[in-house]
């Protein structure tokens, strides 16, 4: 008997407290083809990221394992008015296509924003939505959500980064700036990872050196392209 890539687990909704089933991807099927420089993984077969968000089919509350426990009365009121009263009872428990994955992430983002989850949770959801658009080849929407993710990651750094010396977060701030064409900001963040003596994460130091070089090349290419355009207008 051939093993199926998906298996089901039981979740309990934090809002309506109803138990429901949702799918996960078996570890043996999580085979990445490559990992991009901002940690986006392209998988060989099924994408486990499509199944990260659990969506209650009874009320529409969507969440991930990173969500905090407990719901405030204020959240319950806002959720009831924003999501619950409009919920159509969609069931995301089975196999998800790209559209299902996008809808589940956007619903989780809405719930996280209403719930006022930590900046790191919101940033992660925005970044994953950008990855979904990259998977689809929609560069305009990818850039839009990378910009929003970068704004949230900066808030994360302001809250925790200085004390934690989070090399991965600082690297990511550099890489998202690079991808958005904000090269001077990108170099500033990569420099901080490479030159901060308190950082001992060798993988992130090496990655920051590599992306610092890539950013310099991006800047050079931009200068050359603008020069060609100016020459063309003469």
C-alpha cells in the first residue's frame, strides 16, 4: 500500500472551541529542490507550506502553531463582525491547491492583525504570502507583500533584535531590501552581520558576505543599465 503524502490531525478552534480536522504533509515527502536567498523553499512534489495554516470550517478562525493562546473579548467582538458573520463554512481540511493556500494565509493574516499578534508572527505570514506569489510568478504582488513583510521585520528588530543579536533576522532585513532594490539599506544590514563581533552564526555571516557581494553587483548593473539608457536617448 502506497503511503499518501497527507495525513490528518485534530485541532481545536480557539474561537468556537470546536474540534476539526486539518491536513499536514508527511516528513518523508518534504523534499526541497532548492532554497532561495530569503529562505523560500521550492519543493519537488507537494509543498508543506500550503498546509501550515489551520482553518476552522465552523467559524473561519485561521491560525498557525505560532499564534499565542487565548482570545481577548476585544478580539472576539472584532472577529465576529469581520469574519464570523460573513463565513461561508469553507472546508480546507483536504488537499489544497495554490488558491486554497493563499486564502488560508490571508485569512490567518487577518486573524493575526485583529488579534494583535506579535510582529514576528505577522511578518512571517506576510513573507509566506509573498512566497506564494513568487511560486505563481506574480512579481507585482510578491513585491507588495515583501515590502509589507520588511516593514514588520523592522518592527521585530526594534522590539527584540538589539538585545537578541538575531543574525538571521538582520540578514533577512538585508536580503529583503536587496530584493526590493534598496541597495544601500541592504549593504548596511549585511555589514552589521559581518562586522558585529558578538555574532557567531557562521552560516549567516557567510550568507551576508555573499549577498553583500551580490548587492554590489546589483548596484553596478543598475548603474550600467541607466548609463545605457542615457546613451540611447542622445
